[in-house]
C-alpha cells in the first residue's frame, strides 16, 4: 500500500528525558502524490485494488491516546501535492502515575 503522505521519520526518537521534563522532536509531512501515472511513480489507491486516488490536497490527523504523555502540534492539517508541511512538533513529558508505583 502506498499512501500519498510521507513522514520524514518512521521512528521518532527522543533524547533521555527525566520525569516531568520535556523533550521535543520535529518532523515534517510531504505529499508525494503529484501524478496519476502509475507507470511513472507509485500511486495511492482507494481500496486494495481500487482506482487511483485523485491528485489534490491531502488532509491528515494524528490521533494520540489520552493516556500517553505525548502531544503533537498541530494535530491536523492539509498538504498540497508536492509540498511539505514543516511545523510538526512531537512533545513528550514523562509522568509517573500513582498506579505505577
């Protein structure tokens, strides 16, 4: 499966972060779907063997489980074909809950 949006990192690595401190990692998202010619480049499809997705703006949203000490800014956005969305910050702030003691 080929998606139109690519993250600059598949694994986001944070430095060692002490409890209640904060670390930030910056990531970008690129919309690679600029052409519907499947012989020129990999193209995203609608469904497993469906039609090629139309070229155009592609929206995204990060869904972070509420129990994780992770925040993403911004959570959602739209990327035009061939463009890069640069301003993603993943912020981790480790905490210790009473249930973990």
